C-alpha cells in the first residue's frame, strides 16, 4: 500500500473520530439548553453521557496526538514523543530485535533447519542456471581484468621476481638439481645415449681415423700396417662404447657418476661458482629485463584469460562446467558431503549472527536515529495512525458510558 492511500485512510478515520466528538459536543449543548426548560430525567442521562464522552474523546485525542505532534502546536512537556525521542526509540528498537529475535535460543531452531546443499544442488543441476552462473562469473572476472592497472600489476610481478631472484643461489639450485638427477638415476639415460652417439661417430668416421694414424706413424711403416692399426683403433673404441651403452654396471658409468657428483658438490661449496652465477644472474636478470619479461607475461596471461572468458565454448568454461557437474553430483548423491556442507553453513551462520548481534542493534539504532524526526513521526503515523483513531472512538464511547454509569449511581444514591 502506497503512502497516498495510507494518508487517505488516516484522514478518513481522523474525520470519523473528530466527527464523533463534535456530535457529542452538539448533543451536550442541546441537552444543556433543553434541561433549563424541561426537568425530564432522561435529559440528564443523555447530557451526562455526552459530557463524559467529550472528556474521553479529548483525553484520547491528546494522548494520540502527543505521540506524533504537539497538541494545538503547544510545546507541552512529554509531547511530540516520536520526534523528540527518536534516538531512544532507535536504541530500544535495536535492543528489542536483538533480545527477542536474535538470541541463541530463538535462532537455533531456524539454523538447524537449514539444508542449503539440497537447494544449491537442485539449482545448479539445471543447465540454464549453470550457464547464468558461468557467464556472470566470466563477466565479473573480465571486468576485474580490464579495470586492473597494467603498470601496477607489471611492477608487482617484477618486484616479486627481483626479490625471488635475489634470494636464490643459482649455484646451489643447479648443484641440487644435478644431485636430484643422480639420485633418480636419470643420468644413465644420458650416458647411454652419449655412448651410442660416440660409437656411431667413430664407425662413421673410420677414414678420418686412418688418415690420422697415417699422419702420426713412422715413415718406414707400410701403409697396410697403418690401415690395420686404424681398423683396430676404430673397432676397439666402438666396441668399448658399445659395452658402455649396453652394460648399466660398466665401470665408466660409475666413474662418470662420481665425477658428476663431485662437480655438483663443488658447485654448491666453491665461492668461485657462486660469484660466477651471480655475475651471470646480474647480466641476464637486470631490472629492465625483468620488467620487460613481467610485462610480456602479464599481457600474454591477460589476453589469454579475456579470450577464454569471452568465448562461449572455451576450454576454461568447459573446465569450470565439468567441475560444477562434479560438485552437483556430490551434493545430490554423497550424503556425507551434504552433511559437511550443511553443518558448515549452519555453524558459520550461527557464529556470524551471534558475533554481529551488536552490529545489528547498532544498525537499527543508527538508521532510526539518522531519520529526520518529522519524517519518522509521519511514517509511523501513516502505519499505525489509522488504528490509533479507534482509541479516540473507543475513548468517546467508553467515556460516555462511564459518565452515564456515574450519573446513574449518583441519582440512585
């Protein structure tokens, strides 16, 4: 119901109550005049009724009016109560709501009935709702990405990258990485592959070995002997590296492993390596380069995310939908999961309400206190003023009946 309609109803009931008072006043005047000319007993009874009714009407009019205004504009103490006591009303209303509606014993039964998992599961099970949710989330994320200050983000990334690189000892990282490969025995694959490459290289370059032997041999040695020596060298080396390739327990493998292990330890312990890597780090990770790398990373990430969030059937949205489907399935079929969700919601809601009851009270108190006094008084009169006019009407009738009763008893006595 709008304010205009409420105002019309209030005006109508005010007119009814005032009209009843005027009627009683007219009757009283008529009976007073008539009584001077006629001594009939019934005139006294009517006069007593109308007189008491006027008193009752005036008393209740004063009481009702004093709530919202100054009666006849006179600033009588303890009148215009709503406007003059709005702060106290706000405080009392806030305390009343908290004490009677937000107390633990009152909210607990409602909290225990909460079963949010069923509602959420049913809502999310509909494709239309999933589509709305995903699109809304995408819009929010795109809006956030577009509103982010690129320069601030790049500076943040580059600053964090510089902090991280400053604290990293590259020699230790590389040394530990080598030890990790050795412990996992992954280096054996490298040795195997390298042995195979060396063997094939030797076999493919037999002519180069022959020429090298011929060049280094004594001039009196026949060419056939040089050729034979070259063949022996080629076969011996290729066979040796074939053994290394095929035999995982070959001594050369253990020797290479030990050498690599020693080198990794040297990388970590020797100051020269730390200085060397710090020099390399300074050359390659200068502030300008880090900032450029950060800018490239951010722009690439931002454009990729916006593209994924804009496309209707992007991989990101498909991934989100897949996870929503799994979540819905758990909500609908996993009773243990349902109970966990519902219990968490209940506990969180219960704690939040109890923790913020004082804030609710302050919110009501502040809201009422900030209202314009006359406006608050007007709003309340529109809401309850119509019913309060019945107090005036009842006061008129009850006052008249009481006056009549008193007059009757007095006459009998």
